[in-house]
């Protein structure tokens, strides 16, 4: 029986505690295999939780009192959550102290398996350096400038489809999810027939409600699709980036490496931009003056508003996990070899010590002191397609508000279907009227 003044524990709390003990026993007896984890432990959920567009207040409280916090997880190793901007930037920039290779957490890490996550985000130098050099020239400002007419054409076509759907309509389905996937498929040389599958898998792989097992299932399915694409284009190279890499590298790059590289581009270039378009539209619709900035403002005004949306929303909530290569001290917190350091990007970008006053408010005139936001990460693993994402946002948002000057949410913002537990945050639908 509970003591005086104590409330009885709920059945849900008791079940959670029981599951936690069960996981701990399994880990101790069999070792951790993330590919079998079917739910995310409670303590690991904090950096993924939000109220609407805002991280939950508990994350800010943690940042204020302890910007580097060891989490109580039963994984057989320590996990340290970083929520402060200064601390996050330091971890992300330190390629000497941390590794991004997480294959040791999976029983089966054979080539092509679900555990063979691959891609730039989970690869260390010198392999990472070689792979990044293959794609970096495609994402320079000079190269991207040649893509601007193509992106404008795609945006116009998708806005036409939104108009044809009639008011009200789902902006996420007709515009947000389509524009970035169209751009990526055009850039890589992927078939239009694969669009719907990539859109579906791009959302599923970041959904943490089913633990890592469900997410890795989507990763594996997408990797299998891309292995097939690479094999086809090795026989008959297409006009996009995949074909150009195969023609330049030939047999020196394996199908698995190239599929992993393309997987990172598809994943990083689709879901993050799609979520930012939808949520950014909702944020801009809160204040007519803010919508006017992107509709009528000069190029510099639009660029500043886009940067503030990226900071404010930071849709990629947690950076790729880092594994300590040696014992070290992180801002007073002892970190042991093989410990995990998880950086809360959404928490760091709301740090008032960097962002300035009222970091939980969207302010298109904001100019933070020192450095830039971490929405694209930082250091050698900073998103290679960051400039492409910026270009898409600078094109689609002004075009949207000019095409539909009376654009409005068709439901109150607090009734939107926000994703409950996802590494890339967003809304399932964005009903708009026009």
C-alpha cells in the first residue's frame, strides 16, 4: 500500500518499470542488439518529445541545470545527452574523440543487412572522407545554382496540383512531401515509379514508436531498393548523380557503398525538408507580418527568415550518435570509452546563451551571436545537402504565399497531427484553405 500522501503507481508506470527490468536482464544475459529493440526506453524519449513546435519544457530545464546529462538506460553502457549549444557544437566538431560507426551494436552487421546502416552519417574517416568527396561537388553553390530552374519548375507543378485539389487540401501530401522528393530523384537519376515508396520509407525510418527494430526494417527495405537501382545503373548508367559516380569510379566503388551513400542523400534530403516546409508554413501563418516577409521581402529578408525557421524548428531532433574512442571529460562529465554521446540539436538551438532572448519565439529578424544553428549538424558530418535544402525552402515558401495570398490553416494549429515520437519531427498532414 502507498504511504500517507503518496499516490498509487499507475498500471502504465508499473508496466514500464517491468519492461525496463526485462530489457536489462536480456541485455545482461545476451548482449545488446538494437535491431531487436521493439520500443524506446522512457529515459531516451526526452529529446524526441514536443508540444507542437516546441521541445518539452523538461528539455530546457535539463539544459539550464545540466547541459551534459548521463541518462539512466539499461543498455550496458552509458548514454550522455547534450542539450547546451556550446557543448553540442564541441562534440559535433570533435572527430578525434568520437566515432560514428555503430555496427558493434548489432549482432548481424553483414553487408546489406538491416544492421549495415552505412552512409556518411555512420561512417568514420578515411572511408567517410572518400565517400563524401564523391558527392560534395554536386552540392556546391555554383553547381546548385544550375538546379534552380528545375526546382522552380517542380514547385510550380506541385502548387498547380494543390490548387487543382481544391480548398481545403493537404499541403503535406501535395507540396511538402513531393517537392523535395522530386528534386532528389531528379538529382540522383531515380525513376518516378519509386517516389511513393521512398516517401513512405523516409517517414517510417525515423519513427521511434516501434523502437529501433521497426525503423531498421524501413532502412533495410530502402537499402534493398537502392541496391537494385545501383545494379541497374551499373549496367546502364542514368543521367543523374548515381550514373555519374558509376562512370567515374567504375569497380572501385561497391554497390553497397554507393547504395549507402545514395541512401543518406535520399534520407537527409527528403524527410527533413518536407517537415520544414509543412511546419514552416504553419509557423509563418501565425502572424501575417511573418508571412509577408517571405511573400514580399527582398532576398536577404527571405534568407534570414529561412535560417530562423531552420533554427526554431530544428526538425532533426538528435544528431547521429557518437561513441567515445577513449576515456575523456566532457564539460566536467566523465565519459568512458565506448559510451554514447547523443546531441539534442533541437535543445541546443533553443539555448538562450547562444540564440539570445526568447529563443522559444520565432523571430525572422534574429541574429544569434557566434556560429550558426545546428539544424544541419556541424563538423565533418554536417549535412552535405544543407545548401540544397536552403535553396528549396527559399523557392517554395515565397512561391506558396504569392500563389495563395489568403492561405490559412484549415484547422487550429493545436489540432494538427504532430508526430508523437520521431527523430525527424513533423506533422502527418497540414490541411490548408485558400
